[in-house]
C-alpha cells in the first residue's frame, strides 16, 4: 500500500527532490493510521479511503517539515505587526481523519455522563 500512497502524494504535487523524506513520512503515517483502526480492521478494509487519508497526512507532514503550514493572516506596516496562523494543513488533517472515521470509530463526538 506504500507505493499507492506515494503515487497519490506525487499526484498532490510532492516534489521529486524530497522523495526520501516522503517515503519515511508515508511509512510513519501508514503505521500511525493502521494503529487507529478498530480492532480487527485492516487498512485494506477501508478501500480507497485509507491510502487517500495517508497521502493527505504525509503531504501535511512534508509541508510542515519545509515550514509551509503557517500562513500570514495579517500584516501591518505601521508599528510592524505580522500574524501567522495555521494554514490549510490543519483542515487537510481533519479531513483525512474524517475519511477514516467509519473504520476508527472516531466520530468527533463524545458523550460523557455527569454524576448527579
């Protein structure tokens, strides 16, 4: 499945000169995501959602390694103020994890009882 994830990363615009780092990131993401799956569920059981989510997270990590996840959201010249916030990477990470929600059991909702 690593090869399929790498191909998706290339389709998403992964630079060729970062191939070695990308391979390490893909392997790490693949292992992490497989560990998040419900007991008895294998990555293959998730169909195309698993490699797509893994590629999205690997690309997020690759951009983070290059320092590309923060975006300037505000710039003022008088008394110089520059604000940086998390960029599109966080949204891509959230989207990737939502793709796998049916197989991880993580719906983003938790109900906690309160003792009376």
